[in-house]
C-alpha cells in the first residue's frame, strides 16, 4: 500500500511540475508576442536622414529646393499619402509615393519668400508629411532660412 501511495504522490508531483513548466512556456510565448507587437507599433517605420536643412541666406523672390531622404526601416511598405504646411511659401515637389521595406526615397520641398516684412529675421519653415504608418502618421521636415531683403 505504501508503494502505491508513494507512486501516486510521485506521479502527482511530476504532473504539477509539468503543469508549471507548461505555464512558464506559454507565459514566455505570450510575453514575446506582446513585446514584438509593442516594438512594431511604437517604433516609427520611417527614418529621415536630415529632418532639418539650413538654407543659409535666402533673398526675397528666390526659389530654393531641398531634398529630404526618407528610409523605410519597418517591416512593410509605407505610403506617404499627403502633406501640409502652415507656412506660406513652402510647397511640395513630389507626388504620393510608396516606400518599400528597406528602401529609400526622396522628397523635394521648395521655399519661396515673397513677403518683405518677414524677411528681416531667421525663420523655421515646417512641412509635414502624412503616412499610413500607425507608429508615425505625421513626420515634420524643417527648412531654416536666414532671410535678407533686397
């Protein structure tokens, strides 16, 4: 009888250990999946090589174009689907583009200052691109101009 009880206790202890190991294994898989989801959803998929470009001295009625290089470091293709700017004189020079995974694309932005009143000081002109990336739906590009009136 003692050997039967001892064998039964050993079996139950073994089952508890297996159950705890199974729980630990499933918990580890769950944590790995959650951390990968958080990593993908929180990290931006687009990287701008130089988000701020200094144009130096800019004269009134001169057009200046500068190109920003954007790299897709995510795990899917990203569409740059739109743009906006609150700054007068900043305009786009590109069409909507799809940036493949691991690829680099260029966006050209122009600046034309017509108002002589604002040409007395340095300005930062902002240009916002909109994407279909949930981690970075908007990214800001900046042109710094040191304006000189003629």
